[in-house]
C-alpha cells in the first residue's frame, strides 16, 4: 500500500472516530426520555372562529318564511301542531267551549326563542341586517314575559301545555330564553334595550341557579328531559361567556 493511500485512510478513520465521539457526547448531555408518551402541543389558537359560509337560497327562503310567521306581539307560536295532527285550528270567534274545539294557539317564549336564535345564528342582530326589527321585537317579547314572572320559581311564563313543553319539559321556555338573551347581549341597538336584556338575563340565571337540584338537574318530568338538561347547561355556559358569572357551588354539568 503506498504512502498516500495510507494517509487518506488514516484521515478517514480520524474523521469517523471524531464524529462518533461528538455524537456520544451530545447524547450524554441530552435529557433522558421518559417512558411516558409525550403530551401533544396545544393548538396555536383556540379563539379563531371559522369563517361562516354564505347562506344558500334555501336558507334565505326559510328565514323569509320564518319572519313572516312572527306575530304582532313579537312572538312565534307552535301553530304547526294542528297541521301535524290533522286538526284544523278554530276560526276566529269560534266558541272554545264547543265539544271538540281546539283552544286557540298563542305565542310562547320557547318557540319565540328558537326562531330568534335561528335569525341570530344566520348572522343578523337587533341592530343590523334585514331582520333586525324582527329580532328586536322578539327579544322584547321574551323580556316582557320574564319581567311578569315571579322571582322564585323556575318558570318565566304562564303559558302552559305547549308542544315543546310536553316534549322537553315545562321549563324549556326558561332555558331557551336564557340562551337567547345570552346570545343577544352586547348586540342590542341602544343602551336602554341592552340594559333590559341584561336585567332579564340576570333574573333567569338566578332562577336557574336557585332551583337547580344537588345532582345538577332541574327535576323535569317530560318525554325527553335530557334535551332540557342539555339546553339548560348550554344556556348557563353561554351566560358565563358573556359575563354572567354563576354562583360558586352550583352543580351544573357545564359552566
């Protein structure tokens, strides 16, 4: 083997050996890995909302129809009950005492809150958009019912026996009203209406907190009480998000 080749091989061995030594040193200085799985890093942002999609023609047509069904007092009713059970509603002026006559339908807080929430979730508010007046009237109706209610019971209206109450529970009006007012808070067109919404929401939240049972429920007897429980929990959670701080020690599933 000539001298040049020997020098080249020696240099190569030195370089390889030095690399191994450096790698071992780096490994010794590196912190030892635990046997436990690594915790994945948190997402970069949890506050950015997805950009809403443009409303389709079908949705716009539905909103138009919904707005046309609003009553003069700002509320909505469950009038579709008659169509579903195949019974014609009584004509104006009909004698309700007549055998077989159905009681006239009337607006209620639950249906009004659902309708108003649909308009809010579509991107309209009481201060702007094509349905701002509809929303303002609907929220005013809900507030008026809450203002007339007593301070201690869970109920916010004296309207009873509606279809939504039978299905979800007698206090569904309370839960949906809380959700609507929490969504509407901060979106009213003037300080007076904003204060009215805040005061009504405070009253409803207080009703829900003071009537909640130790197991976190409200003891609703209905066909689907779990739905009522979910609405109540969601309403309290949303109320906290807009600054309505719940009292400590309550057992709501979601706060």
